[in-house]
């Protein structure tokens, strides 16, 4: 399976495959074995992925000691195969290979067991079918056919059961092995010692029961394995996105090489229709690149020199050369695969309760089965031994902790994979579970609802200067500034094709503006405070500046040689879909709060435009976490949406932190959810995904619990009290016979169907349409 190691505060994390697990009871035992190792801080085991994730102190524990502990519990911890550094897919392809091998093995055994079980069933009924008649030596022939089904097709159940028994444990395979062995051994005894069993009130052969049970369970396991392999389809698709080769330029020649051999800094050529092999920066040429497989954004993104490109995206038109910046395991795609694998292997809080219940489930089933046998043997109708045995078998076979163990992880796997396909990266199962409980979403304005880059929105001048001249002088003065507002002025001038002069004596005045000499003129740019300090009268344009402030823009006054020349109006552009994003959240019943450092007046104006429920203005970056904490103190479950940089403390404080990604940056450590496209509409999509996933988990758990609560008593024979005297209705007789006793073969069918149903229900999440 997969392995990933990270170092944090003197601990490491490793994820390895676990072999030998059959149900949720096994999960609990493996976790307890790992938790008992000195130096292991956390241990989480996932039945659906068959992986264990351990956080440990390498000074006290290692993979070797953890393997010994797991083996002592009756299971096996498997280290991954050795790999080269160029393995782009990481370890993601290993579980796919294992799933294929398991599915093929189950298919082979099922195809062997089903026809033989059918022949055994037909031979068992031969005496009751006049057309066939009785066959000499029929019992011995059935025995001969049943033996390979029991001990070859069903050997995996014996191997797993024996491993558990040696370690004083019991699992799902123990139930199957004991149940079918009881029917098989009893039948052998009846065949070899008929007189003894006639004397104790028995004498029927149940080879057909054992063979059909094993055949049905193998078919169920095969269908379950096929369905479970589809839960990791998202990982398989992500791995399949990686190109096999790259065209690099070496010594002036174009050379095709394996993508794993591309080195950082190499020049890579991409032609139309090809996938970008690794991450990099465009050096020459241009094109439109389809990034939907990474960000979920449907429209191609234009690329020009200086643009960033992401590995695995598709070049739709034009050719370009780029310099490789991130290769191998450092690419965005490799990071996404790691993140999705970790999320799929993590455990949601709701799953821990199911695992705890399942850990006591198998011993409880044995107790119920033993009590059933004794009660029917002592107090049941004739033939009491046969009835006691069949009810004992039915109880063992029908119990299914497998469904309990698969209910949560399969839904988590499909849900996180579906999110990744839509550009929604979910860090772990806990975040996915918490998101559905949110009642308040706090959205930082800059970089979340707006582009985060100010642009020129208006230009007003006095009569003495033309608009272009004022803008040229202002931009020339700002050429030495690194402030975003100054850069916006420079960019606007260049877009108009204005020739800028070189400033002299540039001086940045913190909190006020800038001052510089341009072509012998002293140029000032700044707020009213700077102008007042320098004796510049702004009253002539105060009304116009006030109007700009009223619509959320910032007025920067321009003075030339001590005289007011005009002002530039700068503002941030709303992100596409910002208003729709807030409308969607409101329709979902969530309170939307906007945080901004803007003045309360400007903040209120923007809030009215976006129709948010609450606006909090004049909030400094270091105060955002306090605002989140205040909302939580009022009893709200808060999701914080920010750009993942200066919003880090608030993202960490929130119940769920949602970071707006850039498409090239997936390593936003403080966020629980990352939206790769940066589209604010993805917030509602992430919450909707959480709600649908949790709904699926609750459905799975309900049916898994209801199945056992309802059918174990039926298997134990409680319906005899209802139908024992009056008889079973004709339409129920195929399942309950004449007296209300459940046929063990139908118990096997029901048990197999329960796991398949849970996994299939989880797979319905793949059809979910996420709008972003």
C-alpha cells in the first residue's frame, strides 16, 4: 500500500498496509496492538483501505517494532516495495495492484465453488425428485464434491480464523469457519456413523449447507472487492494523469526522456494536445492550458512568459517552453495524491464508535450462537439436534461486522476522491465530518471575495492638468514603491502606453503615501493627512473623493509642486462568482460574515452589494482569529475562509479552515479544506459534499446496525414462537421453512448482501454534481 513520512516535533508518520483483517473487530485489535508499542503516539487503522497510519517517536519506536506488535496480534504489517526517487505516482499504484490481485483470487474461487455447490445442492435433492431418483452412494459422492469447496475455496477463512485463535482472538472468518465446519463435520459423522446420530435425533446431511454458504460468501466478497476497488477510482485517475515522458532541450537538441528523469531548471517543450509533464514557469511562447483536472476550473487558462504551469494539465493550443521548477514528488499532482491518500486513510470520529462496538461484536455472536444451540437442543421440537445445529450455524453466518467496518471508510474514500476531482482538497476525515455541522461562514474580503489586487477604477483631475499627465507623473513617482496601491498606479499607466520618467529622491512615508522628484517637479501621492501636513488643499475635490469612498474605493490624492492636481481612485475587483457564492451559502441556511480591514463605511457598502448577513470592518490581520473565537463563544460552529497566508491563525482557530488555493500551492498547512481554483463558490460545494457524505455514512451505519439487530434474532429462531403452531405463510416458506427457522444458506446470502449494499451506497456519491 502507501507510505508517507513527515517529521514534526520529533515524530514521524508512516502509512503501511495491513494484511489479515476481515472486519471492524480486526481494526480495533490492530489499533490496540500498535498503541501498545512504546513511542507510538497515534495509531489509526482503516478497513476499506487496509492501511494503518502511525505517528511515532523514532527514538523509541520503529517500523520493525510495530510489525512485531501487529504480528503478535495475528496480523501482518507490510512495508512497501523499494522505489526510486523518480516514481512519480508515489505509492498510489500499489493498492491498485493489490486490489486487482485480491479481486482476481476471489473471482477464481467463486467460479470454482458456485458450480460445485450447485451440483451438491441438486444431488442433495435427488431423492425428492422423481425424474432423477436416488443415486447409489449419493452421500459419499456429495462428500467428495463438498471437500474441495470446504478446504480449497474456503481455505482463506480457515487461515484467518486459525491466526486469530492462536492469538486468543476471533473475527468474521472465525464465524464462517466454525459455522461451515460444524455443518461439514456433522455431515461426515452422519455418513460414517448413521446409527449413533439416529439415536440422538439427527441424521440429515448438511454438506449442501456448508458448500452453498461458502460459495455465496465468496461471491459476495468478490462483488464487494469489485465495488471497493471503485472507491479508490479518484486516486487511480490522478495517477493516470501523469505523462510518461517529457520533451526536454539538452545541448540544443530535443530529447524525449522518462518524466521521472526531468531535473529542476531544465527547459521543457510542450506542443498542442500534450500534457505538461512537470510544474514550471513559461519562458517562451504561449498557449491556453486546461487545468480542470487539477483545479476543477472548466475554462482553459491563458499562459504567457512568466506564467506558472502545473504538471498533468493539458496544453490546448500553441507551443511553449518552460523551466521545470518542481519535479518528482514535489509536483502539485504528487502533493494532491498524497493529500487524498492521507484523507482516505484517516478516520472520522463517527467511525470510532462503530469500531468499538464491532470489537465486542464477534464474542457476543459466539455467545448468542452457543445459547441458541443449547436452548433448541434442550427445549426444541424434534429433530432437536438438527434444529439446534442449523440455528447455531445461521446465527454465526448471518452476523456481519464487515458492514459496520465498511460503512464509514468507504463513504470517506469516495467523498474525498470526488472532492479532489472538483478541486476541493480535504485534509482528513475529521474535517469532512465537521464541515456538515457549520452554521456560520466567515469570509475574509481580500483574496477571497476579491481578487486581492487593486486596480485603477477612477481618475479625477483639476483643470490645470490632463488626466494622462497626472497619471504619468503619479506612476513615475510610484516606480520606486513596492506597495500594492503604488503598483496599481504604475500598471494603469503602462496599460495606457504612457512613458514613465525615472524618479529621484523617492521617499516612502508609512501610513501616508510617497514623495519623489519627477522631471524637476515635486510629486506627492497620499491621503488627506499627508496633503494637510504638506499644506495642500484637498477641499476642491473632497466631494468627488467622498463619492468614491462611498462605493468602496480608495482615493489617493496627487499634488505637483505643492498644488492639488487630482486623485486616483483604486479598488479591488470582486471575484467572479463572489455574489453567487454568498447567495448559495445563505440558501443553505448558513450565516455569512465578511471580515475586512477596510473602514466600516467602505465595509458596509461592500457588504450590502454582496448581501452578506454581517460585516465586521477595520479588522487587522492579527485580530481575525479573535473574531472567529468570539463567534464560537456565542455558540456558533464557524468555518473560516481565507487566502491561507495572513489568515493562518483564523483558519487554525475555526472549526473548519477553508483556504483559497492558487492552483499551484497545495501546501496550506493550517487549512482543513483547500479550494484549488480559488473560486469562492467552492465553499458551498465543499459543505454540500460534507453533508452528502455524512448522510451516506449515517445511512450505511443505520442499515448495518438494523441488519444485525433484526436478523440475528430471526436466525436464532424467534419466529418459531409466531409460526410454530400456525405454520409459515407460503410466500415465506422458501426462507423460513414450515416452522419459522431461517435457512442458513439464506443467512449467508443476507450477510454477503449487507457488505455489498454498504459499499454500493457509498459509491452513489460518485454521481454527486458539485457546482463551483
